[in-house]
């Protein structure tokens, strides 16, 4: 379970987040939707500890991690997939998966568990990051993140620039993990279709604040208004 209360953060003297409060239950998914520049990535960076907060509280599974460094938040159960294709260009996929496991404190041993969940990966294991397509890099980045077995997953624009087949693979995997492994997911997205297919509730972010939160069924029923809100026209 992730509970964020009154979170404020920014870059130097420039404030970005303005009292953000969200509550994501165990085994559920929430999407934070918003146009570019509204604060979605800043929220993810603040939650993971890469950006200091000026006020507010971050509680993960009952543990206050507000002042913890990123590595301690990872040990507490956070997994983070940043925006863009976050892979090492000169490292093989096999070594990247092992590196992710060791960084979390797990032995870099059997990869069968993660490979079973990503059937596209076995043929890529001996390829380096710079030899992968954009979609393959995104899947490798997600596999590295999930190989650490997080309880709560932070995803920043995971479908950006991906062809539909890769989007479908990511959606299928995350839906399965949420249902069967009780994975908690916070998703920053602009892809409304993907967000409503995966998530249980949706929050709209405007200018660093949460403008509205609703169950996903209500968002589907009001998709036209949501599109206008995301475009900044409401």
C-alpha cells in the first residue's frame, strides 16, 4: 500500500508539486494522467527519493520513507521504471538482469522466473542494449525492474513511443502481476486507453496538483471530458 499526503517538491527555488495526496491500495493500480509539464515525472522522482521533498509524507506498507535515500526505498519494496528506455547500452541483457538482482540484494542466479514472464527475452539475452529496438529496450527495462520483486511499482510513461504489440505485452504482464502477485502500481501516463485498461482509479494532474480522482469506470464514461482536461481545456 502506498499513501502520499501533502507532497511538495521542486527544483531549487522552482516549486512543482503542490500538496499531492494519493492512496493506492495493495494489489491495485492508479494512473496519474496529465499533459507534459504537469509534474508527473517530478512526482515519480520524489517518490523514489531522487528529488528531496519540501513537505508532506510518503508511507509504503506502513513505513515512513519520506527521508529515506533511493536504495533504502528500493529495499522497502519500491520498483521504479523511469521515462525513456533505461538500459545500459554496452551491457548484455543477461548481465543487466543479473545486475538488477544484485543491486536489490538478491543472488544473481536463476533467471527462469523473469524469463518465463517475458518470453520475448531469451533470444535477446546475449545482445547489448544498443542492439535492441526501442520496444525491446522498454521490455528489458521493465524486466530488470520486476526482477527485483518489488511490492510497489512506479512506472513513468512506460508506453511512450511503443508500437501496439509491445504495449499489449506490457499490459498483459502488469495485469497478471496485479491480479496474482498483488503488485501495487502507480502509473504516470498520457495513454488513456492503456491507463483505463490496467488501473482501478485515475487521478488527473494539473500544474503539480491533483485536479480530480475517480474510479476507472467513471473515467471511461467521461472520456471526452477527460481528454479535454488532459489537454488543459477544462
